């Protein structure tokens, strides 16, 4: 991997991790178009941790208040943290017990190509959600449904942010709060995935230089911050569903590329 390829893949990861278009699917597409076969998980872990930093930067005040409330024994803070844990459980279960099967999905580029079409349909469905009827609080049942949506997004090409926010919107959660819950869910999800891959770091590609690793990570972190802010702004304007068109076009184009 060259420095420029690392910068490009870092940008793709940072932008697509939080925009509702599937970062995992885009990385498969990017590697296929660039003709890259990245062995090991060092680069993948590095750019994912970088995007985790993006969430910590954007939601630092909310995280501080949440953790402070938990320490002080605030019932509302403890309840919210419990909902985040409940929503994280389905993906954590699949990651721990079916991690090998999930990794195998990344070996077949037809999987994300087809999954992009599914993501597009999920996003487009939010067009018919009526505005002005958002509930104020998310309950345990809603957290489980959002968690199941996140677990479904372990399939490359299914957007994590797209599926979780779409589910939250269908449950009646206000758009900005739906985004916040989705991104806060990403902290244990991304962090846990990185921890599960720590044992594989020694098997990284020797051709992957430290400069490429650092450059890709920095670009992913900076791009992630911009992507989160853009996502929340578009969600507030109820333009979320329009990303569905992009996913449909990308899915069809990649299918044609693979088949031709």
C-alpha cells in the first residue's frame, strides 16, 4: 500500500463510517478498484480506532455529562448507559461467537454489492416517516430493536449508522437524538471490535509502512469529525433518505463492474 492509497482509504473510512453508506462495503469496493489485497488487520484496526476518536471529539461534552451523572448516581444517566449497553449486546454476541463467519463475508465482493441495494431501501423507507411525532425517551424495547439493526449491519454493505438511525426514526426518536444514540453506540462497538483483533496485529502486511498507517489514521479521524457534523445537519433537514439513491447507484455499478 502506497502513502496515497492509505490516504484515500483513510478518507473513505472516515467519511463512510458515519454517513449512512457502509464503511465496510466501501473499503471492499476501494480495495477491489485499487487492486489491493491487504493482509492482516493493522490498517483496518488503525482507521477504525481513528474514527472512534472522531466520536469522542464530537460528543465529548455529552460523554462527560453522562459519565459524571453515572458517578453521581443520576438515575437518568444510568438508564441511558444501560440502554446503550442493551443496544450493543446483539452485535457483541455475533462478533464474539460468529466472528469468523462474518469475516468470510468480506472475501466475496458480491456481498457488499448486493447489500448496498438493501441499505438504499432501508434509507429510502424513512421518507414516509411522519415528522413532528418524535417521542422523548427511548425504552428498553426500542434499544433492543436498534441493537438488532446494528447487528444486521455487520454484513459489509449494510450501513451501521443508516440502519440504526432508520430504526430509531421508525420508533419515533427525534432525528438529532437518533444520531447521537447511534454514534454513542459506536464507541463500545468499534472499541470492542478493535480489541477482538488485537491478537491478529502481529500478522500484518510487512509492506505497510508506519507512514501509511499514520497518514490513513489521521485522515480517517479528521474526515470522521466532518462526516458526523454533516450527517446530523442533513438528518435535521430530513434529507437522510436521499443517501438511498447513492447506495442504489453504487450497488448497481459495483455489481456491473464485478460481473463484467
